[in-house]
C-alpha cells in the first residue's frame, strides 16, 4: 500500500499521531503550572520546540493551550489577555511587568510555574 493510498484512507479530521501525543501532554499539565514547548518535546522524546509549537498552533484550541509556553515566560502573542485570565484564575505564578514592557503585561515566573511532569504518576498515567 502506498503512502498516497494510506493518506486517502485517513479521515480528514484525524489528528497526526504526534499531534495527539503533544495534546495529551498538554492535558496532563496541572492548573497553575506550565511546560515549555521544549519540555513537551523532551517528555515525548521526539521532535523539538518548533514542532510542539506548530501542533499547539494548529490543534491546541481543544486543550489547555495556555499551559504550554515559551521558555522565556512571555505570554503568547495575540492571546496575552486570554492567557492572563487563565493564569490568574488558576493561580499560575507571574512576574510583574516592568514599565518598559510593552503593554505592561506580566510574564510567567518560570522558576515557580514550570512543571517537570514529576506528579504524572499520581493520577496522570
């Protein structure tokens, strides 16, 4: 069976296997915590930050997308206010924005907010 015929047999709305795995990890991140795109790729032992970011951009709307973030803690451009609302609701640690920061938006406090997946064995298997 050729790759072309395999592609025809896959439903149009089916997610690529890698995308499903990325989204499953996003769903594991507890409220108030975050993982970077690179953390997710490392967890999966596949791909890299760009691949995870692409999956989140294309398919992340159905999962808590605000919990998969840039390593520098900057809020997702174009979605800053929505993400900030989620972070405040969940109690995610934030750093106060400096007056020089564009829009005076806070950043994530990555030292306190970053989740290493250590609790996954507790109900997240």
